[in-house]
């Protein structure tokens, strides 16, 4: 009974948080036939500002980190982000009836990191008196960008192949002004185009500026102050779009429920194994291993949605945001004691 009350309470808290509340608000506006609209240029400007902020925060965190000690955990974070997307590509994205691009976008969001879940994990460890490295926050962009870029690349390759099949193109596909082989030239073009895309370019530029330029005052005085408000507007837009595409999910909603409930546990375990490897190689702390597991179990509610919306507009936001924020986040938060118990058993806290 206590567990049930805890789950209900956690879900209620998530519904009250701005990310999900504004998403649901947008869905309500669309359901009521409202003519509310955000002009497309304004939407694009908001997305760029949000992604620059996320990149800057990661770069600033890396500046304060011990880069030698950071190397192994950072590699583990990158592998976790990529691996989680590949797990989703082999499971949810192959589920009968699930659009592959929707499954890959969802996997990308689950591979990226929730700052609120990471903060919750840190708070729990602080309360337990468990030490962890001060550079943990700097691992955020490594896992985040690795997962999102992997999901976007796989999603665009999938769309390219689907387009070639529909057009009867067999093994070729026109891209830009030329034609490329589906397994070589097209993939190279997609890789280059992904890194040139506004979303990924803004993330990487923000990361570089935060790391190498004196941007802390600008970040704190402009980007951080505007961030939550701009994110709420973005979630309204995504909520309205999600409602218009909700009918696409009715036949496969169970697939997303199963994935959202089980994925945080599988991903957290994957992150724990990678963190354990870093522990044995470099002495990465037990608390750090727990937080890497928490990051892997979490799903993005900040950087992920705008990045995917900009880079994979074909993907259905009601699939990836609903599965992530609606179900994945509560499960990830509730699993934090599991990673602590596992670290205590395997490593010793």
C-alpha cells in the first residue's frame, strides 16, 4: 500500500511540474479547438536559445572538472548514451505497429539525461552521506549529446530508406543535388547533415563556448533566467502537435507503456556496469557509479524534446514525450534506492 501511495504521489508531482503541465495544457488547447498559435520563426528562435543554454551549461561544468579524472567516466557516459539508443532500436523501434522513427526518437530521449532526476539522485546521496566526484554534472553533456545524435542519425537513415523504398529506388536515394548509395553515400550525407543541423550545431557551439570562452556571467544573467519560461512555451507547442497525432498511437500505446516502465531499470543496470568498469580502472567512486546509473535510467525533459522536435520533425511528440516524462521519469526516480543498494552490495559505500 505504501508503494502504491508513493507511485501515485510521484506521478502527481510530475503532472504538476512545468514540463508535463504545459505539455498537457497544449493538448487541452488543441482538444478544445483553440486557435492559439506560435509563429514558426518565434518557435525556431526559442529552440536555438534553449539548446545554446544546454550546451553552455555543459561546457561550463567541464571547465571546472579535472579532465584526467573525467576521462573514463566521460567515456562510460558516451557509451551509455549510444548503447541505450541501440537497445531501443533493437526493441521498441522494431515493435509491430510502432513507427521506427517514433521508436528511435523515444530511445533518444531515454538515452539523454534528466537534470531533475540527476539532482534527485545527488540529494539522496547527500542525505545518506555518500561521497561522489564534483565533476558528475560535467558527464551530463557526454551522455546527452551521444544519445541524441545517435537517435537522430538512425532516425534519418530509417526515413531515408523508407523514402527510397516508397519511391521504388531500390538501393539509391536522391539527396540534395545528387544520388548516393543507401549504405555509404547517404549515410555519410546524413552524418554531415546531422552535425550541420541547427539543433546539434547549437548544442555543440554552446558546449565549445562554455568550455573555452568567458561566458559564465552571460549564462547566468541571460540564458539561465529565460530558460524555464521559454521551455514552457515550447512544451505548449509540442502538446498541441501531440494531440493532433495522438490517434496514431492508439493501437500501440501498450508498447510505449511496457518500454517506459522497463527501460529505466535496464538502462540503469547498463550504466551501473559501465560505472563499475570505470571504478575498477580509475577508482571512480561508488557514489559516482550510483549517479551514472541514475543518469542512464533517466530520460530527458529539457534538452531532448526541442532537439528531437527540430532534427526529427517526422517523429510523434506524443510518443516520445509521453513515454519519457509521463512514465519513464517516475520509474527512474523510484529506482534510485535500487542503484544505491546495488553499489553497497557490489562495491561498498
